[in-house]
C-alpha cells in the first residue's frame, strides 16, 4: 500500500485556494467550503470527489500542524526572552 505524499506549504495554500498571507480563520473557512463541496457523501455524483476531498484534508492537516508549531515556538520564545 502506498501512502500519499505530504504536501509542502505552497501546495497546501494552492489546494485550499488561499494565499500564504491570510490568517488562520480564512484558511479554515476555505477548508470547510471546499470540504463540503467535494465531500463524497454529500455529492456522490461528482467524479473524483473523494480524491479531491482527501487532497483538501491533507492540505488542511499539514497547514494546521504548521500553524500549531509556529504558535508553540512563538509562545516558548516569549518565555525565553523574559
């Protein structure tokens, strides 16, 4: 079984139709809109919707992990400098 590759950050932004300088709220909004649009259970007639839904989900999870790590590093940095 082959596992899909983890997308890099520029791919994630492109997949979610957002620019890299948008805030987290806009990323979540775009993710939810695209996830609903391509969810295979909601729209079974769209060919390839499951593949696209999985791409969108992987991109969101990758960005989510990136943003969480960035926030954690900023938080830890603020304590290191006090």
